[in-house]
């Protein structure tokens, strides 16, 4: 009886040691696999797949779990109305139509400037007005947003101050985009950047 009682703790201790040794081996192997394959590799893959998308499109409004991705220039058909003259200015509607197969988000301000030969910008870009009305808009395929562009007549300013130049049209950047669209509309621009001919209101949902 007594020898058997003395052996039991030794057997139990040996079993526990074996169990601990087995767990340690599994943990070491699992950590190595997870660190090199699952955690280290998989996590950057998700980040890398998102970054080129935003970088290629130039958009600062990537996909969100709470809504669709931002509209890229490639998603949009950009057009300009014929224009209506009033009080020494011409007013245009810059229209962005979602020509993609998916909803996308836009709204707020884009960029507009007058350009000449070779796409060179002439004078100052459009000033942003009515900022309090800026809002985000979701456009389903086929839906559009519009912004009012006011272009003051260059001849309203003394030639010595304006330094007039012939512009071939407008360079238009949709909101949150670095890729532009050229819209041909010959007019007179001012090379003097202190003369601000253009002003742009925020994009609103088109009727």
C-alpha cells in the first residue's frame, strides 16, 4: 500500500508535465503560423486593397459600412449648361450624372478653373460661395447633382488689371477628386490671379 501511494504523485506530475509540454509546442507553432500568414499577411492585404482604390481614383471618400463609396470622376458624366447672362455675368449649371452601375456619394464643392492652350490654367480658380448649403448627396445610377457656376465678364475689368487671355474652356474637378474633365467653352479670361471671375456654389441634387 505504501509504495503505491508514493508512486501516484510521480505519475500525476509526469502527466502534467507532458500536457504542459504539448501545449507549449502547439502555442509556439500556432503563433508562428498566425504571425506570418494570418495576422501579418492578411491584415496588410485588406489595407493594401483599399489604398490603391482611393489612390487610383483620387477620391477622399472611400467605401464606408454606413454608405456607398465616393463618386470618382470615372463614375460621372460631367456636363455644362448653355449659360444665361445677367448683370455682367454668365451663369452655368455644372451637372454630375452617375453613369456607373452602383450608388455613390458626392456633394459639397468641386473645383473649376479656366484653361487655355495645352490645358494651362488662366487666372484664379472659382471661389466657393454659399458654403452653409453644402451637403452630402447619394446618387443612384442615372441621378445627378448640379452646382451653379457664375462667370463674371472679363471686359468688366480694366484691361491693364485683367490682362485678358483667350480661354478654351473649363477644367472641372468633381468633389473629392484629383482627376478633372475639360469642358470646351471659349471665353475671355484674366491672367491676373487677383481678378476673380469665377464663383461656384455647392452641388445640390438635380431635379
